């Protein structure tokens, strides 16, 4: 299942339903993923992805521990990526604070308007949650986020690589299912739900809401690998995405996004996110905390700045 993180997530995912990054505080090395069991021959092997010969995508490699990071409201952003670190795409006051990391807040609505649909309940009014985009795009590389997610069912915390044309690579932590995290990807706005996703156990009997865990996306021209605390839990090979003459594999420069959102707005989304949230039993806000995030750009495909 998953975005812009809140608005785009809700639009693209909610309405229907990084290895050169930081080392985890729990694991010092990354375990390799198993290779695909599919045997490739010269006949069905994909051609190598060419390295660009013209101007490269400009990408910023950096680690942010959110100590007075430059976060600018989307309406005030001047379009110059050097002027800010992150773009606040939510714009609602109180949805984030910088204190011992970046606190992502999902604010309680005044009236949730719980409604029964044909297949279950949903809320007509959603909590407002923080979401932000990086000011630079990344074309291949890795991003790691050390996160302690909120564990309330219906509350979703996410790390996303999202291109303007709809290519998408996700980590989503869904409340209530606190022993697992979910991976997903989409290509060119092809929103095929329930096909490209994966559910992965948190290593060492960990939980998404009681400990900080390092969630990594390692994106190359030939594969995507998802890691939790340095352990590879999934590999997607480009070769395995070939359908009707096209590799349905994310391949466009993408913003790094992170955020928290309310999955209660449609029956299917509410069921997937273990919601809807019963806000009458919740405090004024639900919070997930990002300890730090690290972006490492692939120099073959990016003009890398720091």
C-alpha cells in the first residue's frame, strides 16, 4: 500500500487504497538480499541501463538529524532548492516540531463523522498530518530513515521516493500491526493495489512503535532493495518487471518524502491501515518521530552536491 506524503499519499494511495546510507544503531552491517530465483538468459535479460551523457540530475547527499533544519511552507517556497532542506506540503500549524529529531504529528479533527459503508466503517473527516518533500530529486541511490512510528491503527507513517510522473518506492509503517513494516512500489501512475506490496517482520522481535528502526531503500538501475536495521528483507529486480515490452520499474528522478497520515478516509484504506481511527478515544495528536534521515546519491546518474 502508499506519497505528496499526506495529500499525494491520500490522492494516490489513500483514496482507493537509501547501500550507502547511515548505519542502524542496532545493526552495524547490512545483510544481502537473496537474488531472484529467476534465471536470465541472453534472450530475456534486460539491456543495461545507459549512464546519461548529457546534464545529470542534481542530487544532494546529506544526513539530517533535524536540529533546526530548514523546513519551508510550500506556499512560501521560492523554487530554489538551495534555500531549504525540506518543503512542508501539509502547511497546517502544529503538525511538526524539531525536538530530539523530527516529530510528525497527526492532529485530531474536531468531528470525525464516523460513517458505515457497505463493507465497513470510515471517517468523513480526517486528522491533519505532516508531510514534506526534499528540495532536490534523486535518480538512483539510497535513503535511510531512523523512525519510531505511532502504533495506533489507522495511523500510517511513511518514507517514499516519488517522481513527478508517478514512479514510487515506499516504506509504510501501519498502526496496530506493530511487528511488521510494508514495502511497495508503483510505476508511471499504474496503481495496481495488492500486487507490488510486501509485508516484513521487524528483526529481533522488534516493534515499530516501541523502538527506533532504520528503514532503507537502496535503488539502483537494476534493482530495488528494502532493508530494516541493516537486514535486507526484499529485492525487486528490474528484469522481473518486464510486461508487454516495458520494464515497469521506477526509473525517474524522485523526491524523498516522509510523513504521517490518517488512513480512515475510505473503507478499503481504513481496513488496510487497521482503522478507521476512533478519534474519540485518542489524544489531541498522534506522533511519529524521525531520529535522522540520510540520502546518498548515485554519482553515475546524479550531479552530487553536499
